[in-house]
């Protein structure tokens, strides 16, 4: 599989386009502002068939354009602990507008999740199996999508290259975040490539060795 990344929106949130070996089918991971315009247009221009949208968590900067991808035949996967974010994103409008004042009501659109996944769920897409791991701490419904055969994982805002996700936002919990990293990410093989919600890719081994915020036990 091929993984392409573009950083979009006011928080430079990573949107991943995952393309199968045939170059004909794809999955999108997270849908920040601008993804509905740029990434969806790229999919159509290249004649790709979109199979699914993986949402790592419900924070607005990761799902603001998710509704654009909820098309007929496209499965939308997310964790129910963030259902409020997906069902009623306008509840968080005031908070985000304090940071990005030019956001309008049209920027806060709900998305219909077709399947709520949980710890241990498996998804068969692009002729690959993805395992879902629940990694709360940054927010209640943060999940990662791990493909063992490709040695890749999309981690949302749990762990970054040399850093970790914030735990001081509503629903955040530092001890829980650290537990998630140690029990659900650091237990993956060291050569697993981690694709985070912001910033460059990294590996499990590199973070276990040098991440100053989340040391292995």
C-alpha cells in the first residue's frame, strides 16, 4: 500500500490517503478542513474508489470535512466515546472560534458514522486487515488503526514524533494517555511506522528510545 499525507486546516492536521496495490482503491484517515475540497478532488481526478473514512478521534480539526466523505458505499469508522463530537460538533464552536475567529456555522457539520468500533475491532479494507486499538487520554474516543501486514499505524493525537498529545483539553487525562501509549502503542513491533495526527511520521522503536514525555515502563 501507498500512504500519502497532506497537512490541512488552521492546525495543519494530517489527512492521509491510503492507496491499495492496484492503485484503484483508497481509504482516507481523518478529514480536516480543506480535505473535502483538495483530497476528495484528488481521489476523483485519479479515478480512485473510496472505500472508507477512518476517524481517529472527534476533535473538530480531524473531522470538520468528514461529512464530505460520507458518500454512498463509503464506510465511516469511529469510536462511540466521541459521538458528541461527531453528532453535534456545533457544541464546540465557541471554543474553536476563540482560536480561529473566522470560523462560521458552516464549518461545524455533523457526520453520520456507519460503524462504531472499539478495542479489538478488525476492519477488512483494501484487502488488508486493520486492528483498532482504543487509546484514550487526549480525548475519550481516540483510536488507532494498525495494519500488521504493512507495519503501519495511524495514531491520531496520542503520540507524535518526540512528543505526545495534549491531555489538558476537555476529556483529556494524562495518566490515561501515558497508559494508552505504553499499553497500546509501545506493544506494537519496534519497526511499525506511526502516522500521527500532526507532524512527521516516526516509529515505535524511535519513540520508545527517545520520546521525553512517554518513557516505556
